[in-house]
C-alpha cells in the first residue's frame, strides 16, 4: 500500500518559528510573564488581605465591647482638641417640642469639635473654631456632622472623626466640619432617646444663633447611628447628607440575630449583632424602638437627602409627595462589597479611594443644591 503523502507539507516550505517561540527563549519568556502577572497582583492581594483582616478585627472588637457593654465616658473639657473644642449651651424650652420634650431627659450642654479647612488669619485673638469672619457670611458651606456608634460609643473628636472630617474638607468642598459629641445611651450616664437628638438640635442652633452662620450655609450630615439622628432632625430642617444611616434599629431587637446575619454583606462587614442590639435597646429605653424618630423605615416624609445605603428607606422617601406635589430629592450611592460606614473607618480598612469618591459626590450634591456656594 502506498504511503499517504502530506501535500501541504510537500508543497510548502516549513515556516521558521518566531524567536520568542524558540527554546530556551520561550521558557524564559513564560517565567518572566508569569512572574510579572504575580508581581502586578501582589498589591491587590495584600490590599484584600488587609481589608479582610481589619474587618474581622474590628467586628471582633465591637462584639467584645458590646458583650461587656463597655462604658464610654464623655467630657466637656477641651482635651487634645484645645481651641477646636466648643461647648454649646441648650436653647430655650420652646426649641425642644414634641418628641424632643421629655420629663426624663432634659437638654444639656453639648461638646462640638471644629475641623477647619483653612485657619483664620484675620484675628489672632480669636480661635479658628469659635470665630466667624466676614467671609463666613458668603456662600461658603460648613457641615454639621453627627458620628456613628449605635448610640453607645464615640465622641466625634479627633481620634474618631479626624479622618472622616479631613476627607470631607478636602473633597466635599466645605469650609468647616462641626462634629457633635452627643450624649450616649450607654453607661456611665445612660441617656436614652431623645437625649442625642436634643444635642444635635442644640448644636445646629449654636451654629446658627451663636456663631452667626446662615442656616442656608449649613449642611447636616451623619454616618450610621448619626445618620439616624440626622433623619430625626430633618423634621426640623430641610437638607442632609447621610452615610450608611441606621434606619431600622427596632429590627435588631428580635429574639435572634437573623435580621443581621441574613444580610448578604454580613460576612464582609464590621457590624456585630450584639453591638446593634445593645445600641437599639439602650437608646429606646424610654420609648418604643418602633417610634418614627428612632426607626424611620416605614415612616417617610418630605425633605432633600444624599444617602449612601439603606435602599428600602430611599424607595419610601422617593414615593412621598407633599402638598403642592413636592417630592424628595434623594440621591443614592451604593458601592458593591464596601463595608459599613467607610467614612468612619475607611482609613483602617483600606477603603480610602472609596471615601474619596463618596466625599467628592457629597461636594457635587452640595453645589447642586446651593448654587453659587464656595
């Protein structure tokens, strides 16, 4: 039998291999290529490892503090904040009406830490925190910020809010950030609702009345439990910025942890069920946790809000129509995979780029709502 002839081989000359395909060059190239891919990905792997590790550590720390219900004492002394620390005295009795009036909890002095973008140079005798220069009357925005912490931890001072305030000053375009040290519902003082909300109102009135900042130049913002307090304050005010607001504390008081652990993001987040249960129970000690001023989910109203999470509440707010057909202006920014409240802990978790983007969007929102602002 005749052998089969490969006509293509017989008719065409054998093509020479490219030099990269020849040995040993080919092997060297493959090794270098794979090594390059690994080296390029190493920073990404390290970042993800750091993020996962820090999420685990922070969640464990929060859980431990919650089990022990570790006390958080507050002081009205300046401390390391020095001239940045202000003390706001409560307003008149007529300022605290409706749900803010309580026989058990009275308005009290409130500490405020002022973070400034540019120090005052016009009067050396005045501190940058307490003085309001002539330029303050111009459309230069300041932010009144309310920190998170499930109503039971935090003080809004440099150690807690220094990072978040610096990001807001740098990327949101506000001139100052006034951070509220509201009374906590934990030991040793155990001040439940409406104490924290009274303090937020006191701080706002202090900015407007004592410092003489025009109300239209004040942006109110809050993260996590602070976002919850700002939602309560919105029944007095018009606009706000919220970061991961806690909109349903009442849901955390059930017989099990399912409402928290069933969240698809629970495994990559920092919140521990015990922490949320502690905060919700302590804050709602005198009134039901389902009260609209504590759990705003299911109790929508009309306002203008920039919101970063809490999508169900956003949908409710967008559906509300006030007299005259006015609807809420609610902008939602959701970042896949981001842990809770990156404004507060983003520097520890390696989410700085996320915080830069979010605070930049805050600046865009402010400029859109206040044409001509500085």
